C-alpha cells in the first residue's frame, strides 16, 4: 500500500519528482541462515570495526559483490576472506602497488614522458575510456554488483598489461617503451581511483593521495588525460593486506557459539513454559511491592528496537522505567495506560538509563506481551495482593 500511495502523495505535493524505478533486493543470509538481530545471528558493525580495523572498504566491497539483486544470496566469512585476498589484494591492490613502486624506482616518483602507443596500448586505452561509461550506466540502473565487476575488470586489464609488457625487464633494454607502459599503467591507476569512490571511498582517497591528485567529479577527469608528464607522485603504500585463516576462524566460531547459546536459551524457555517454576515462600513473595501506576510519558530508546522509556506515576512518586515492549506497543498509544509495577526492584542501568522498577507483562505461547492491569480504574499506588 505504501508503494502505491507514496507517488500519489508526491504528485499532490507538486514539488517532488515521481519515482521512475523502485529497486528492491532479495534476502541476504549469513552463513546459510536468515539474519536475525534478536538471535544475535548478525555481523554487528561496531564489532566488525573493532576486529577488522581500517577494513571498512573490504566489507563494503564484499556486500556489494554478493548483493542479492536477483535472488537470495549468502554472506560467508570464507567468501569474505577469499574476495579480500584474491580480488582486492591480488588484483586491484597488486596492480596499483606495482605501478606506483616501479614508478618510484624508475623515475623517482615522477610521471614519465610517454612515447607513441602501439596497437596493444591503444586497446588498453580504449578499454580505460569505455569502462566509466559502462559503470555509470549500470549504476543508473541500480545494478551495483555488475558495476563493481566492471571496475575489477579494469584492474584485471591493468594487471595483465603490466605482466605482458614486463617493464621491470624492458627498463634495461628499451627505456622509451618502458616509459610508455608505465605512463599508461599510471593512467589506469588514476582512472581506478576515481571510479572506486562510490564503492570503496576510503581506498579511493588513499590512491588519490599516493597519486597526489585531488578528489573531483567523474566528468572532470574520466575520458581525459589525468596525469601530466613530470607530475610528482606521493609515497606508495599497500592498499589492502591479506586476511589470515585464524582471523576468519575466530568469526566462524563466534557465530557457532551464538547458535549454541540461542538453541540453549530456546530449550530452557520451552522447558520453563512446560512446567511451573520452583516453589517460593509466602514471606519471599510478600517482600515484593507491586502497585498500580499510570504511564505518563513513553518514548523509544534510541538505537534499540525493543525498548521504551516510560515515566510512571506510582501514587508515591513519578519514576522512570525501561521496558522491552516496543515491538507490541506504540509509545503514543499507551499514555494513560494503567499498569502493575514492581516498585521495590533494585534500580539498574539499561542503555545508560536508570530503570527504577519493572512493568509486569503477560506472555502467550507466541511470545506476544500484554499489560497485567486492573480491569477497573484503581487509584495510583493501589497495591497488588
């Protein structure tokens, strides 16, 4: 209904363009199982950034390369490792590093004066000039995975060009030919730097720094001569590094532990639901001070899916309670709701908020929650006995 009504709303407003295409993907699974934040079956970004420092672009690259554009796809840590090591390191990073290191070695980091290109050179130059157009058209059609493939194909072309021409050998026998090969390789490197920006922006910026170039729009540089002979380059550096097996195994084991914990928790929950809890004494029960209260304010706790921050009038005071009911109640709809609240529960901090009590809820077999509340109006502070 939203997709059908949203264009009508835009049209009625009159100042917005109507959507021409609404792209949608299929599902991306994790290690063969559906991603679920409630079961902790997920790759959490904050944990990834801690455990894979300076590898933001690697995750961007792999997610784009495995995007479920036409059918469901699967993110696996082994594939993550393979794409980093065999594509980012061995193809893209290898070509750029060899080009810049050889330029530093042969020409003290300055762009050499090239000679007349031969037919093989012209074919590579043509490929370099046509690739941006293909990538741009694919991006406009929301075919990001295919666009990324074209980017890597240009890096493959550069790698093959260097391997075929072997400038580390020809520098001893044909310096003019070597200069032409190195110049074309540098132009491919600069082209890649600008083309990479939508996909792996941090890596793009690193290459531009190594080339001593400024960030510019594609229209300003692509299809044109980017580097002038004599241009001073920056210092070369490794763009990507290999990810070892033990690091990947650690991530796999973490997920396995998560699955075991989830299975055990589910089994314990089923066991608890199938039988009564252990007996308690009347004296222990009488220690609980449960009173009727009224919700005065309710709002979602930022960066959480389940938590609401409530202000409850207990008849004795007004206190803050954090409750995991956001999946079942909209905050604005429970203002004025009478509840049963355990007021003498020891306060605890939840997401940095001190929660001073517990709202009593009933749960059915489907896990749905409902307030335990009086069936008629009771003054705030009334005790539950």
